């Protein structure tokens, strides 16, 4: 849909507002996860929830931690899904192509901003994707923790729909071991309980999907 903007005289503000209107479309990207209300979550809601987890659970992350940068990463990390769409984390083939689709989306979306802000956005997005800094590591951990909490609260939700195994979830949650060991131990117990309740297939039942 073509967006309508009342264009201000300030050209910098015009570019910023255009980008922000475009970013609002993230609310229309539907994910496989359910909210606690029982409906499918959208990517904007996921970004907000992951940022909320980071804000309140920062004490469990690596120290010192630039929390403002973590929150910024989580708010922007999925903007590319406006064009690239969300890729289910347990879709092996989709994940192999995800980065290429998202890079192409970023090249179309990020230049809507003024050049200085575009550069900063690229830096944040790439830092999150590479996951080499303490902030990126913790942000990625919160990105993985958010759906785990929601899927358990929904009695398995997409895990059961897709026949996901405990091993598959555990593999993708390994970032927590480096970023927040106390939370990693909690997740290990949660996944064990999820298997016991039938929300996840047992460890021995799946070979994983890569």
C-alpha cells in the first residue's frame, strides 16, 4: 500500500518520517508464535517483547553492558522483515536463504533515512547479526528467549504444530549459555518440563532440521 505523508519543509525530517511510517508496516508481518492472548504474534510485537526482556533481565547478561545499545538492536533487528518476511527458525532451507533476502531488504529500506542515520542503522543491524560484541550477544539471547517463553505458555504452540524436538530448541538457545548463564539454566529446565508435558518431541525422536 502506498503511504501518505504530509511532507514537512525540513527535508531531513521528511526522510525520517517516511522511514518511520515504513517501519510501522512491521506490525503486519505475522510470525508462527502465538501471543499469550492466543493469536499469532507480529514481528513488531516480537521486537518490543524482546526489548522488554532485555530491559528487565539485563542484570543476568555480561557486565558491563550498554543496555541502550541492546535495546536499539532489538528495536531495529527485524525491520528488514517488512520486505523479507519472517522466517520460521526451524525452517532449515528458509534460514539458509534468510540473510540474503534480509540484506536485499535492508538495501532498499535503510536508505530512506538521512545518510548519518542510515550508517548508524547498518552498524547496529550488522553488529546484531554477527553477534560478536557483548551487547549483540545479549540481544540475540533475548531474541531467542522471547519465543521460548511464549511457546511454553501456549502449551507448545508452534513447537507442536511443526513437530519440533527438544534438541532443536536447545541448539538454537545455546547463545544463552554465553550471554546469560543463569537464564540458560532456567531454559534448560523449562525445555525438560516442556518435553515432559508433551509440548516438545523427546530428544531421541528428532535428528534436527539444520
